[in-house]
């Protein structure tokens, strides 16, 4: 981590929030140059909300069910984050596709982690897809978010072997350990301005 300025960050979750916790820990240990302003969930019952509160992080909820369409939810979410001074957004198990109504407010500043080696196995149940396909190696991917499903330029990947006897649970746990390794450092590169997007490629600027 070379940048000293802490960038205001929101983490968006829909569930357990283990990646969120690993990002908070990285920030507290000085491995992630972020000022984590808010943990947001579109699901009021997301267990990760309680985890965030226990860590002393402010939380907020907007249920997508209370909005007539995706765009109005996305606009309200962008308004909420901007009201907290947020500049960067990390998706961590956030189970909603974001539209340009949100993404255009944070251009090039929204990042996601996906539990497969994209472009293989996008969308839901990536670990199950990998097992059903019969691959020997899968993994996880940190990528910029665009309006597609897991289609944005790739920032970092880690390979994880599929082992004999794996089921969805054992494979997911092995991938999750790799997620917790790569997400903080990849996000730190984004926050530190050390990346440049050239076409589909993400290059280190060496800064
Ligand atoms: C992770 O596997 C992540 O890659 C995917 O959703 C899962 C979230 O897990 N997008 P957690 O809520 O961070 O524990």
C-alpha cells in the first residue's frame, strides 16, 4: 500500500459478509487504504449487517422490494452513498445487477468479487457450475463492474484446485479463503490509483 490518502468506501452485501469482514480487517491493519463509511444491504435480514455493527461500522438498508424498478432503487442507493461522501464501492456478495443509473455515478469505481475464474461460470452458483462442468481448476476473480453480469475488466484472479470428493460446500470454502486473500490487495490497487484500463485489460501503472 503506497497511497496515504484513505478513500471513502462503501461495501455492499446481501448475505453473510465474510468478504466484507476481511476488507474491514485489512483496512484496520493498514493493508487497504480505505475509510469504510458504510456497509449497505438490500436485504434487511443479511447476517453481515450484524457483523458490520459488531465491528463498529455504520450500516444502512434499502429493500429493493420497496422500489418500482431497478433504476429507482439504483438512484436511491447512489444518493445514499453520495450523502455519506462515498467515492468507491466494493460489492461483496451483493446479489443485484446494478444499472447505469448507479454505475454512471461512480465511473470506474465499483468493484466485485466472483467465485470463479471469469469468464467461466458467471452468475449465481458459480461453484456448482464448476463442479457440474468437471473443471480441475477454478478460483475467484476481482473485476470492475459494468452493466453486465460479471463481465467487467479483470483486476486479479486466483486459481483454486478442485479436489476428489469435493462438493459445493468444500469447494466454496477453499475458494472463499482465496477470495479473502486477493480482494483486499486488488481493491487497494484500485483505491491507490495504481491501475489503468486499456480495452479489456487492466494494467498496473507502477505508481
Ligand atoms: C462470495 O463467494 C463472493 O465471491 C460471491 O458471494 C459470496 C459472498 O460471500 N459474490 P460473503 O457474503 O462475502 O461471505
